[in-house]
């Protein structure tokens, strides 16, 4: 890792592909993703724990010679960490030697030492994409594939939700939107009613002509898994990717990346707890959606990557009030007003953003060619106006 004021770069001799960042109780951060294989490291899932200023406390690789990756990691109530993703190094795929991936859940202690790991899923490619701790254990969401598709997709993916106890033993698991030829559960939150609310993506129908169009969808599941509410939101002939869901007073907000005619637009849907739409906003084009952050006022920050015409990509956010009215866009830049890309990388993607110290901690995935010490992803601190600052001050 090499650092400059307000920016920290992370990487080794093999590429680290960043998937997510979350905050820890000591003010630090935990990062997760996968490490591409090299002569010195396996094809592994990685966890990196840092202090509040971005300094690495520990970093760990997990997995074997076959593909392994983490998609999400969070600190647990005992001070350890729970991480989920996929693996082909253990589980049924490894046992059968067909090496289809299994959904993967791993628990570590506070230093990142593995305490246990479990695999879940069906026959083909299975994966978890998010995880949270509840009073009874853990809930993980993702996809499972249990049969071949009759259409041009190789497998039929279905939204998949698993609840375990604190030791990883399954309590229940269900598949959702099974009438579709493709669906996935991408992100989750626990609402004030204790229900598990999940942001999904699903194909509208099983018609051949509709196979390439993905729509946002919503699941609300009771803690025991017995009661489910499911809805889809149809946005016309537009496909969505990267959905995020957060709890807000009186309901939920779902954010996704809307794509039409090769133009990206953040699309925000505000609902009540039953999934009824209160308002919806299109904030593009020329902006790729990354994350949603709740505001104490009842609004939200929409975190994006800006692709303004003629400029290099840069992190930005848009403040939306509780009624969905967007404020001015805040585009991150250096303290002298120059582009972030001149300091970090000519190509970057905003992965996550967390409010800290009256500003932001922003995790960035970088392109394969880097300007500083061959870094593979970056943690950047800014003030509320998007200026890069030294988080230590």
C-alpha cells in the first residue's frame, strides 16, 4: 500500500478486484473482493481491515486453486467478520469435480482468522451477494441455479435467500421469482418491523424476446421466512444493473443503474414497506449508479461515477430530500480543483461511500494500469464539497 494525503492505494503483485467496503465499530473499514492468481498467490477471496485513517491492520486471502471471491463483508456483534461470495474450491462443485461454484459464507475472528466456512446452493453456479447479522444468526442473499435454461442463457438463475444460526447452520432457504428465467437478490436491509427487505433484479417474463431486459424487483420476508411480499417495477424498454436498497423513515429506497442506448442513469424508487411506489426519479444520463446512503433528514445521498462528456470519470454524489427532489451534484476533485483521475487513475469506478468526519470515505476500483505503486483499489477521503482531504486532520 502507498498513500498520499487523503488517498490510500491497496494492492499486491496480483490484481485485487474490489467488491465492497463497510465500516467497523472502531471507525475503520473492511474491504472485500477477489485476488486474481499470480505466481505468488492463489485465486482467492480477500479481506483487508484498516484503521480509520486507511492504514492496513491486517489482510487475508481465503480459498484454493479454483475460483473464490467475496462480494460482501460486515463486522459481527462479537467483533469478528462475516463474508459471503462464491467458491469452487470447497463444496459440491469441488466434490463432484465439475467446479461449478457454491454460495460461500465465512466467519472470522477480529483478526481475520477463519473460524468456520459453509457452502450452499444447487447444481450449477451459486453465489451470495450480500449478508447481514440478525438476532438469530445471519441472512445471505444471492443467486442459485438448479436447471438448464431453454433460452440463450446457459443456466436459470433465481433469487436465493438463506438464513443460518450464528454457527452457519441453515435455518431456512428459499428461491424467489421462480417463474422468471433469470432473477438475483443483490442487496438487503433489515427494516424497523424486523422484516428482511431485499433489492432484486429479474427478467420481466420468460419470453425469448425479453431475456436481455432486467427490471428492479423487491422482496420483503418475515424473520421466519414464512411470509413473503414480492413486486417488480417495470421501467419500459430499459435494463438495470447494480441495485441497492436502504431503509428510510416510513419505507425503503431502491437505487439501480438504468441503461438505455448505452447511456447510464441512476434510477431511484422510493416505496413504503409494502413496496408501493411513493416517487421515482431518473438522475441521468452520463452517470453510473454506485450506492445509496441514508440521510438523517429522511432523504438519501445517491453515490455515482460521473462520465461527463470530455472528462475522465470521477466519484460524485447527489443529495435527494425526503420528497425525492435532487440537489446540486457534488463531483470529487483535488483541493486545487483538478480532476481526481490526475491523482488516482485515468479509469475508476465508485464502489461504496461512507459518511465520516463531516465528509466521505469513498472506495474506488481502479483500472489495470495505475499511476502509483501498481495499486489495485483506493480509499479516498473528501469533505462535504467533494475536495480530497487528509482524514487524519
